């Protein structure tokens, strides 16, 4: 009952302490974990977005610069001038002089016919009237194509500008060096998994990607997912890992510059930090659990030992209270009995006196009278002895201090009882410490106590057995124990063993006063008397006598 | 009891018994009387003192614990004032051994624990008488010497 109370208390304390200390820790840990991840992701996204934007601007600037060059050439030269291939060639050189990056240059008239061409390819003979870009440049005035293979069977793209010169409309068309253009885009490929490329609005690669495909092949990018300006999306890439894609539209939303990065590549630092955080939190949790369990166990153990000490003290207090009350009562009862006993004894004496008279001497019942009177006197004597014992002990309680050698006292007592023990085949063994000091105590009373304990032990064994008597010194006490191998004392009787008139002996054999008197004597001497016994295993009475140093004479 | 000294019957032994327990008192008086001791009983200290005003006693048997009236020690003190030579034997029960010792200091002859056996009392009484007699002799001798001077 008590045990479950303690363990439920222990559980409650542990649970509450853990709940109160772990909950905020874990909550804080989780918050930091997710907030940090969120912030880090946002940061990465922002970074990649910024890179995409910057790269798109660079590409845009490049294209605009080429358009500007081409446009100004067209505007500053007449159709006739440019159809002269020498002149065109000269112009082409000037354009390429400072990083023009043009591969070729051609002049096309309003019916799509190549009128002049400077460049490495044999494409002057082609008519572009039916090409889709021809209509567009004719109507809009400027045109940048998607990448295509065209007549020359190589991926490239062109820039074309229209010139309205009097009634004459013509087109100046140039091919951009795909290598140079691709290089500009690829410069944004960073890290182990970073990629940068351009796709058109159908998702066809316009530049060579680092991974995932060839130029003019279909990419996995769905351009419709990307909104205006710059958009960042997360998607699974081919190898199953998540990647971040940042796309910026350029060239009037016809091209999408994409910068991609595997999430894990960028997140390595984050993962390391998160891993570290989890380790710190976990070790904190472990430390808290360990400390809580240990301190709770310590607290509960201390509580248990305090409780048991308190119970012991209470039991002792109750015992001495009870015995004091019983002692008072017994003394009162004894006094009340003594007076009638005195009267009875006088009356029987008187009767004896009268029996001596002649009238009675003649009576045939004289002997009967005498016997009866003797019996009455005998039993009055018996009652008188009980009362005298009780009163005598109660009276003689004030200890008379003298120099006492406990071992001597034990030996004397043992020698008194040796014959009695031997007659019953009982062996008395003594194991006495040689370190006992001489103390100031009452030898007669101590002998009385030892006599009671040892003769009780012998009576308990009845026939054949062993009584062991030992004396030990421990700090402020001399401990004398008397151990028998008799039948032992049941627990319910142990509680009453020191009560007056309580006896386990047959009626008439014990007064039930011996242990009570012993208890009172030892208590008056400032000591303690106790009993340990299990049924079937004998009993051990232990007497603790305080070591009081005798005054120097 | 007849006291015989130097082969001469000197006088009868005179004893006063004081006890508040009527049955005890009566019986003890009867038993002493039966043994030829001139005994008078008194049921309280006051009564005892009154009797002592008029009669000389060799010995007094005094119960030291008499609730209600005058207590034993007080009675003893008064008795010693009236008849300093009367030897007083105290009867004591539980709780009065100390009182008895106090009584001894005040000049009581001895004490007995109740319940008593008559034989013990008789022994004490004869011892008390011897002592008293010795005292009386000494005093008488002193007086004679004084007269002879």
C-alpha cells in the first residue's frame, strides 16, 4: 500500500518535472529547427532568384546591344550601299571589331531574296519569303528568332531589323555566334549541381544545358509555371532529388532564362546546423531525464527513510506512553489490592488464633479449617508477591549509579542460570567484547534485566538449544543481545511483549512483569530495549545501555 | 506479653495501634490482646493523639497512609512531642517507603510493609520495647545519680 503510494508519487514528480522542462525545450527546438529551415530556404530562393534576374538582365543587355548595333547599321546605310558586298563585308568587320559576336550578315529585299551576304555559309541563294520570321520582321520592324538549325543545319538564331527607305523596304539580318551567347548564359552555372540555360516558350532548350539534355531538345521545364518577372519553383529533377528553378522571362516573354540548383547542394550547411541542433537538444533532453529521475529517486528515498524513522519514533513514543499509563494503573490497582490483602491476612491470623481455643480443638473439622486457612494464606502470599514485585520495581526505579562492568554483570548472571540451563540441555555461549568501558549505571538493575532476558530465553527454548549472549561497543552505546533458538514470537505478540501482565507462559508460571520491569529499568537508565523475532527462528532481545563515564573519584 | 527483665516481671507491654481500616484495626488489636499485650486501637491520628494524652504507651503501630484525616507523618511528629519515649513502628504500603524513611528521620523505630505477618510485627515490637526499656533505664539511672549527688 505504502509502496504504491511512493511509486505513484515518484511517477507524478517525474512526469510533471519532465513535462515542464522538456515541453519548452522541444517546442523551442522545433521552432528554431523549422524557422531556420524556412529562413534558409527563403535566403537560397532569394539568392537564386537574384542570380536568375541578373543573368537575364545580362542576356537582355547583350541582345539589346546587338539589336542596337544592327539597327544603327541599317539606319546609317542605304540599301544600295549595303547590297555592295564589299561594303557589307567592311561593315561586318567594323561590327565585329569590338566584340560584335556576329557570325554573318545579310541584306534581304522585300520579297525575301538575299541580296548581299557576308559569312561562312553558302546561303545567299535562299529566299526567306516563306519563312515565318520574314513576315514578323516586315510587320514589327525588329525580330529575334528562336534557335533553329535552318539552311545551314547548325543551331543558331538570328536578329533582323527592317529599314524603310523611301519606297524601298529591306531587312538587315545577322546571326549571333551561338558559342558566345551560350557562354554568357552558362557563366551562371555554379556549384556542383548548378545549371543555367534558356528555353523558349515551348520548353525547347535554346542554349546547351549542363545536364538534362541537348540544345533544341525538349526540356523538363514547363514555362507555363513561370509567371511574369522572375519566379522560383521547386520540382523534382531527373535523379529524384529536389531542385530549385528560378526563371526570368526575357525577349518579350519568348525566352525563359532558367537557373537551377539541387536543394541538397545548397542546404548542406543547413543540414549540418540542424543536425547539430538536434544533437544538442537530444543531449539536453537526456540530461534532464537523467537528472530528474535521479533526483526524484533520491528525494523519494529520503522521504521513505524519513517516514520510516518517524514511524519508528512514533511507535516508540506510543510504546513508552502506553507503558507509563499501564504502570500508573498497575500501581494504583496494586495499592487497592494491598489493603484488602492486609485485612484478609489479619483475619486468617485471627482465625488461627481462635482455633487454638479448646472448643475448636474438639471439632472434627479442625484439620480442614487449618488446611483451608493455610491455603488462603498461601494465596494471599501469592497475590502479595505479585503486588510486591510490581510495587517493588515501581518503587526502586530510581537508579543508583555506580561503576559497572557490563561483561562482569553478564558473567555473574550467566553463572546464576547455568545450572538451570544445563538441566534443560541448553547451552549458554557468551561472546563479549573486550573493549567495553566501565560505565556509571545500576548493576543490580542491569543484572535484573539480564536475568529476565536470559531466563526468558531458556524458558522459550524449553529443552535443548542454544542461548547466545554478546556485548558490543558502538559509539555512545553498549549493545547487549540475548539470542535464543526457540520457537520465536509471533508478530501480534511482539507488540505487547513489554506490557505488564502480558505473558506467553502457562498460567501461574509467569507474572508477565519481567519484560515490563526490564523495559522500565532500561528506559530509566537512558537506554533502549528491542526485540527481533521470526516465528520458527528464535528471538533476539537487544539492550542498548548508554556509555556514561563514571565521575573521577 | 509480659516483659521479664532480670528475672522480674517488670510491667505489661502497652501498645497503641493506629489504622483507618476498621477491619484491620479491630483484628490486629484482638490478636495482640490475645497475646497478652495491652493494646488500644485508634481509627485516626486525632483519636490516637487524644488517647496518648491520657495513657502512656511503650510502642505505637502507626499506619503512615491514612487518607481523610491527619496524615501519618504529622501524627508521628505530634506523638513524639507528647511521649518522646514511645517507640513508633510505621506500617507502610505502596508509595510510602519514602515517607517511612522520612518518618525514621523524625524518630520512628522502624517500618513494615503491608500486608504484614503478625510474627514480624511481634519481633519488631519486642525490639522496640528493648530499646525503649534501655532508654528508660538510662534516664532512671541518670535521675538516681542526680539525686545521689
